[in-house]
C-alpha cells in the first residue's frame, strides 16, 4: 500500500517531465492528454491511482460519459446527498447528469490541474484546467471511434466503486485507440499532420491554410487541394466544425459567457461567431445556453 507522500512523488515526477508539465502541455493539448492517460494507466498498475465510479451507472448505454482526470488538487463531485472527492492522479467516470456539481480545491501548494473529457458517439471533447485560481486554458474536440466498446467495458468493470488495476489499463488502451485519427481511406502523412495540428489547436485565432502550410513546410494552395481531396471538406470548414463543437460544449457547461466562449474559440468578432454558430446548430449561442441543463 503506497502512502500519500509516495503517490505525490509519482505525480510530481510526471508533472516535471517534458510531456507532463502543464505549462508546456497546453501548447500541445492532444499530445498532453494522451501522455496523461498513459501515465495514469501506469500508475494504476503500480497501485498509485484508480478508476472510480462515484455515482450509480444506468443499465442502458449512456449517450455521453463524463471523465475527470485529476492531476493536481482535488475535484469534489456532488449529486444530491452523495459527495465524492477525486484524488490527484485518478479518474472519476460517470454518465452525463445535469444535477452533478463540482468544486475545485487546490493542493497544499496552491496548485490545481485537471482534464475534463466528454465521450460522445463519434467524438471526444476535452478541456484542460490549470492555475491559481483554476481556469480553463485550452479545449480540443477530436474523432472518437470506440464509444460502443467503451460502453461495454464500463458496464463490465463497474461492479464495484473502483476498477481493478489491469482493467483500468484496458480502459486506457481503448481510450487511446479511439482517439487516433482513422478512416476507411487513410489520409496521407501531410494531411494526418494537418488534422493533428487542427485537433490540438482548433481555437487558435491565427489558424488558417497559410499558417498551417508554414508549419508543414508546403505551399498553401497544394495543402488546400490535398486537404479537400482527402477529407472531402475545405480546410476552414473543418476548422469551423471543430470550433463549433468546442463552443457547444463550453456553452453547455454554463461556466463562461457567450463573449468569453467566442474569444476562447478564436473569434475576435462576436457577431461573426454568433452567425456561424446559428448556421451550425440552428440557434444562437444564448438560446443554446438556455436550452442546456444547468449543473
């Protein structure tokens, strides 16, 4: 049985590594999320972390799963009279429930970090929270191909409030496999790199074909043609779709104003953001917030 100080040492080792440092991790959030999941799975096998189910799971498949990967500090989840603390280095998993409230508590050194993930059919979204006071630093939305497998795995391992270590490792493997960019027609290396950069930086206000071409050392016209040919979408249409997914998730959380969501998603023009959101979802952002259950 590891002591709490030994567990803290494991967490500190991860956080001081190049991939585990939150300050550098926010620049490549998709990579950082993958590394954090691998680190968490390794700590589960070592007996230092766990996969917890703080609330009863539904018998039927959930339309959406919520996961908190706690890195620093504690997140306290409350549902009615039930209260559950997510310790550092652990994941808490539960079906989406509008009545779940959360409280972020910093550690003894005044630090706090977590990844929040939502697993939908065909998509995974993630927000990274860090700092003092804790605030959202980055958001990503990526294809996810293993929702049905995750559903079956969750119900298999949720017989107790904490999954056995080897089953936590399998859960991590499914998560990582589902997050890979995949399709029937595998894109070329150039377009895979472009897709990965978009998924890591969908809200970068400077994201454009020209910016991407500079990152990938190719001509913008060539990149634009290849992207459309291989993805059947224009470059900026794909970027907008990822931004709108992030925006919808943030608006549903009721933790940011519409103006803050627009700025976070890379839109300097609030009215343009509203117009694009309406074209995508058929309602303006304020209506989306009103129609979303408040946690």
